[in-house]
C-alpha cells in the first residue's frame, strides 16, 4: 500500500508539475536503491551468522557421534572461515601439520580451538575487559542509577557486536537484535541454573540437614 501510494504521488506530481515530479522520482529511486543496499547488507549479515551456526551444529554433531571425519570437515570449514585473518596464520599451519595425526573428534576439535581460535579468544577477552572497565568507570563517577543502566546497556551491545566481528559474524541491525536475543537467552538460562543451585543448597542446608543434625 505504501509503495502504490508513493507511485501514485510521483505520477500525479509528474502530470501536474514535471520539474517537481522528476525530483520526486529521483528521490524515490534513491530511496529504493538505499533500501536495496540495506537489505543486501542485512542478508549478508544473516548469511555470516548462518555460516557460524552451521559450523557450530556440525561440531556438536561430530562430538556427539565421535566422528573424526566430520570433525576434520569442521576444522577445514574453520580454516576456510578465517583464511583471510593474519592472526590465525600460525594456527592454520599447525592444523594442516597435525590434523592427520588425530584420530578422534574431540582431539581434532580441541586442536582447532586451541591452535586456531586462541588469538580470537584473546581479542574477545580484551573487548570484555574494556567493556567492564567502561561500565565500572561510569558506575563510580556518575551517581545516577539510570545512567549506570544506560552505560551498561550501551557497553554490552557494543561488546557483543565487537565480539561477533572478531569471530566473523559481523551483524547488521536485525542480526544485532538476533545476537542480543541469543545472548539474553543464554544469560537467562545461566541465571536460572544459578538461582536453582542456590535454592537447592539453601533448602537442604537450612532446613533438612539442620533438622537432621538436631
């Protein structure tokens, strides 16, 4: 409906005032071009995230089945994924030298993680430390709870985006929301486990075992 209304507006303007009509048509064409470029960027971002998801699922399946051949394919996909990253050059060469020596999936994937992903893990750790320092500085200097929440939210969103870029999953606007949803899901699951663990510890420790000790 919006596109039909815009098209009718442009054609009506062309009929009544050709100069303004051509200006409106040019602006409409520029808007469509910008929309197409944004859509392509978002599609590329989703494709990168889908590629990483595919590698993750393949690694989980290889570990579950203890399939060395599938694990080698996962290692090859990781090497291809980070082939243009200079910090992974040494790790790629190490995997090429030692991959044939491993005969189980766990060893192959552990090798890929330690040899190939170690520099990326260090870069991600630096991003986490920088975000923590930023939030701690704002919390110490600004005595407003709302400012602390805003600073923590901004720092966390920037940190998530930077970590995604480090591991090759740079996301656009919609991909960033997908990353945030995934991170929040993991945080909620971790928090629920932590709360359940505390409740389980406090209940027998504070009630059952205390009564039994009496």
